[in-house]
């Protein structure tokens, strides 16, 4: 590993870890941070989710690192031996994921059928140049900052942007989630072949706590829209939450 050309050994911040501690009742809580190449992130995430391990954050710790690595924070609860068995399939993939080969996006093809995409998602969108974007607010969450309502236009939203052709498109977006929605949304995205590229928060001191997830995918536009819709369907299943204060955005 190097940062701006400076050699940096593993103890400098490139070692993954897992730690366990006992609850007063005798169960075990596991937390950890895995250091992953970008090609390893989503295969490892899927392996963890499939085995009942939660993924709670995904981000970078450095700029200018070569190779570029991401940090995935994980959480589990149960018996120590069982947690070790459940996390192992994800760990076994580290260092053994082959980078995918992506063909250049074709300049020819059927233009995006934005009407069909909007119908699949169930929400209208807006065209800006070559990009078609669908933005969905979290009207089920009542959030205020100093008495001002924090709405979709203030960043409390979920969105999907499409570019390309109907046969070969790319999707990127952001999903605003309550804490108990994170794992179901992650599972929905991964099940539909969409890559998760970041999990973090955009605000401080907000109630309820909202976690944001950024994702990316490529393929037939309808398939991408179906994947996004599956994740969207995991939002708002709980009781509406209310708050009188939100921090900075």
C-alpha cells in the first residue's frame, strides 16, 4: 500500500479486524472493520448478508491510496462460535475475487423508455440532458431543523438516475433509510445485482437517525429499474417517525 507514493505498512491502517464482547446475559456482540479492494466489496457483502451478518457502514479512510481500498463495518449478535462460522464465508473471499471485465457502453441502441421506467418504479422522473432521474421523498418521516421542515428538496430523499440505452444502461443513486431498513435494502440491491458503493449518514443530531446508501449498476434499463424498485419497497414498512430537530446536512 502507498498513499501519495509513501509506502504504508499494514499497521498504518490497512488491517481488518473482528472483536467480540459479552452482554450481561452472556450472549456475544461482534463488531469489525474489513479492508477490501473495490472488487471485493459487494461479493463479501453478499456473503455476510446471506449468513446473517449486518453491514453497518461502507466508506474510505484515505485519499490517494494505491490500490484503492474501502472499509466495511460489520455487526453480529449471538454465540461466539456461531458468529465466527457466519462471518467466515465473507472473510474467505478476501484476496480471491477476480476483477470483472466491463465492455464499453454502446453508443447505439434504443433510447431510454422513461415512461416505462417511471411506471416500473411507480414515481415520475425528470429528464436533464442524457440523464433520467426519479426522486422519491420520505413523506413518512416528519423531520424538522429549527422548526423548518426537512423534505425531499432538502436532501431527505431516495433517487435513481439512468443513463445509456434501454438495452445497456447505468443506474446510480442514493437511498435514505431508517436503521431497521438498512439490511433489507442491502439484501434487495444485492439480490438484484446492484452494487453498494457507500453507506453513511448525511446529517447529525437528526431524529430519527437516517442512513444513506449509494449504489451503482449496469445492464438492461428495465432490470435496473426493477432492482431499484425492490429496494424502494423495503422503505416505510414500519410506523412513521417524527422529529423536531435535525442537524446539519
